[in-house]
């Protein structure tokens, strides 16, 4: 095999098999931007059903991604660009949350019928990056669900869920996954 044949094989590999090139030699701006916050909702159901939905992924460069469920098996990916000020605001909210109480697995915080939910979260604060799982984090309002929480949700976990829910709601133009409004004071009559 001469040098010309080797060069043609390498060129063909580069053009038709880009994933065969080592990651260190490829340039991909998405890989280079640090993830500030990522939350993926994973529903485990009857018959070994597993549905994964990216609720939100915020990158340092302002790229935000999320998925909308089209049905139980199909998702539609959306991408938007945020301003540096918006990213700084999100990072500021996340940095206010005391993560010292977060452990690798927390919950379950609710009881669901025939399903189990994991919310996988990656959070990069000014101190460090953390990965953890929240089990059954969303409140259940169906009559078949137990209305009593299994474990009390720490204030810090609720603050993080509210940030995720609020961000997702504003991006996807849908109702918040969690009601985070402060209870209004009862007026005296």
C-alpha cells in the first residue's frame, strides 16, 4: 500500500466516519461550553416503560435546550440562545441555593400509582459541579395518588425545583411543573 492509498483511506474515514476521529481533534462548540444546569425527567412505568425528557439544559454560552413530549415515545428538541445577562441571572439564582445538603439520591418526595419518576440533575455552581437524582419530586394531584409526601422536601431542593420549573415553563410556554408561588396571606375580615 503506497502513501497515496493511505491518504485516500484517511480522507474517506474523515469524510464518512467523523466519529472515528478522536474527540480531542474534533471541534464542537456545544462540547466546549460548560453546562450550568441540566435536568432530565425519567418516568419508569408499567411493562418496563422508560420515558426520558430533557426538561432544560443551560450552557455557559447561553445555549438552552429542552424537549417537548409529542407522545409517550417521541420528543421534539428545541434550542434557544439566551443573553449573557440571562445566564448570569440563572447562575446567580443557583448559587444562592445551599447545596451542602444535597446527596446523590434524595426522596421519594411523593407517591405515584404504577410509576416512578427520577429527576436527574447536573448543577454547576461557583463552588463545584454536582450530579444527583430526585425521586418522585413532582406533586401528584390524581385521586389514585397518595396526597401525603413520603419525605419532607428540603427548602433547598424545593428552591432548585422551582428554578427548573420556572425556567422550563418560560422556555416551553407551558404551565409550571411545580407551583412555586408563595402562599398568599389570608385577609382578615
